[in-house]
C-alpha cells in the first residue's frame, strides 16, 4: 500500500511541474437548485439462456422493466459547496415462471421456485466540493477499475460509503474511497453481497490527448489486495484512420481463508488490445493471460463489485479469467452512419481461451458474440435505443464445473432516458 501511495504522489508532483492548476469548479457553482437534474432511465430487458448440457434446468427466460431514477443537486455557492444526490430503483417482472427463472434478474422467493413480482431500492448521498475536489458519502454508483458497481442486468448494483474525487491539476484525477455495503443487481437489500469493508486509492493521468495511464490499489478486508495498472495510447493516422492500444493488468494477493487453501494464492492477469479504425470500420485483436489462482479460478472479483474486471476479454458471458488461462480475441465493428443510417451499428467478436489449470486437467473455452444496436437520432423518441445481443459459449468437460456448461445467451434491451429537470 505504501508503494501505491508514493506512486500516486509522485505522479501528482510530476504533473504539477508541467501543468497549470485548473480553474475552480466550485467558484463557478450555479447553486443547489439551479444546478439540479432529475432523470429516469427506463430499461426493458428480455433475457434467455439455453444451457444445452444442464439436465437440471436447461432453459431460463425472464422479462422485466426497470426504472433507474437519479437526482443530482447542484452545489451551494461559497468556498465549500454542499449538495445531495438520490437514487431510486424499481424493477417490475413482466414474464417468467416456475422452472424458467434463474438469469439473475429478479429476487428469488420460496427458495428458487418463484421470483418476486417487483423489487426496489432507494438511497441518498451528501456531497461537498472545495475547488475541484468532491467528497461524496452515502449510496452511489462507482466506476473504478478496483471497485465498480455492475449494471449488466435490469437494475445496477449500488454501494454505500465515501468517495473522494480530485481534479486539481490539469489531466490528473485522483480517487480514494472506503465502502462498507454493496447491493446485488437482483436484490432490494443494501448489502445483499455482504461487503465488510473495502478501501482503495489511485488515479489517472493524461500526458496528452493521445496517452493516458492509471494506477490503483485496493484492499478488500479478509479477502484480497489488488493492484491495477493501465496504459492507453491513440494514434491518428490521417485520412479517417487511427490506431489504438489498451493495456490492463491486475495483481491480486488472496488470503488463504478466502480461497480455502493452506497457503495464500496470487493471481496476475493482463490484456493488450489493438484497434485499427478507418471510416466506419474497426478491427480489434486482443491477447489476455492469467497466471496463478486456485481450483480453476484465476482472477476473482464480484465481492469488490460485479463490474471490477476491466480486461479486454471480459465479454458477454465469460471473462476468460481462469487459472493460468491464455486467450485471444478478434473483433469487428461497423457504424452504419457512413452508409446513410445514423444510429445503427453492428459488432461481432470471437474469443478463445486455453491452457486453463483445473482440478481435473487442462480446460478450454470459447465464445462468439454478435450485437446490433440502433439509437433514435431525432424526434419525440430521440435517444431511445434498441439492442440485440447474442452469445454462444462452449467449454470442455474439465472447465465446465468452474465456468458453467455450453450455452446460448440472448438479450433484447430497450432503453430510454427521460430528463425531468
């Protein structure tokens, strides 16, 4: 942890020698009411999974509508600005039934035989701002590489705790936080995942418009410590062409009690992705490698947020994060605006993982994803989006007990943001 703290301080000092301090955001505060906003984000999700080799329950199908309400006040004027944010979540079941539930969308009732007709959650946070530094304490969404609330189902996870975000130097953002509760995506409880305590510190520095780096440290009590690093570089090749590289790495040090082994276990996992873009097209190739772990599990997350897996080969179903796993990806994207249909885009990718160490041998897995998305560009339905996601996943018998059986995953997602204030 000392190394992490000194690395962040050194980064800040280096930035301070070459960058001027930013103008104070607090000095430009509009006021508590004048700077307020209220939005209701509507999400309609249909999801089915066909586990072809699962004799117990091969087919799972759920459909629901979610309302994600967020109120963000402005900051009061003065040297110290004060504000309040609030979150209200409501999920409503539209269809599923006994024997078809199980995609992690609705809370289970009466064991796993039925799911609730609806579920909800609400929370608030108070925030303070001095210059360009904000302290926020309470219920909130978090999106940092070592602590990230998941938003892959009907409603997102929420976390309870404090987060400091500071941008006093141009190009440098520092973060530090402590959280003591984490909700699940399908539960109403504020601490359904049983988070005891996580603390973290880190930051991101942009050397230029083309090059940025990140460095973070986290400590999940009685579980593990993590270090995360990132380098992102973009190169303009001219003629509507560009080349981008993104490198991510996690070092996790697990406690023996957490992984149920006699000795502490470590895992290092990294990914490198390169993207070549020209006109409407993007071609991406990526390689990811995991080293270490236990019983087929390499990089472990979710206790520190279901979205805490910022890696190139974390895709629709699998994260390709098994013990000692190596994986590669090939991806293609096209934006149909260049062909006269603005708002329409397509994506397909294929990921193959191999050399996975498991208790029974060496495992393999593969996934093929296809996605189509359309966003309405104008009119009364502006910003309404429709997205179809389809994934096919395969794993051999050695890895299936760890990451599940072969399956097909289909999701139809309709989203519409409604601005009230």
